[in-house]
C-alpha cells in the first residue's frame, strides 16, 4: 500500500497510461536499464568505466521511456505524481515475475 491506495490500484492506473504496445515494449526494457544504472553507479567509484556504463544505461533507459510515451500520446505519469516512478518498477516486476 502506498499513499492510502493499494498497489493494485496504482498499477491499474499506471496501465491505463501504458496501453500502446510500443510503449509497453520500451518500458519493458527501459525500466530495468534505469534500475541497473542506479545500482551500478556506486561501483563507479571503485572500478574504471562502470560510471560510464551506468550513465549510458540511465540515458538510454530514459530515452526508451520517452519514445514509448511519444507513441502512447500521453505524458509520463510521474510528471503528475512522482510516486509513479515506484509504481513503474512494481508494474515491471509484476509483468516479469507475475
């Protein structure tokens, strides 16, 4: 539960803004790229070029997100409510894991 709403309610609202197949596909790859980039970033202090790989993953992941929303014809939900950044990850996990 987040913000007095169940995760299912958040995900249902998120899905309504992600109905175009291209948008769903770009989010399927873009979300894990962004998450992996955030996880890898601290390792950039200890290993050469990891920060660069992290930055590239982060930028490409966000490009995929915005390309998907171009096809959807709707702005990203997180521009309306930042909590949708967390909902997107939860949506991806539900899609991949079930």
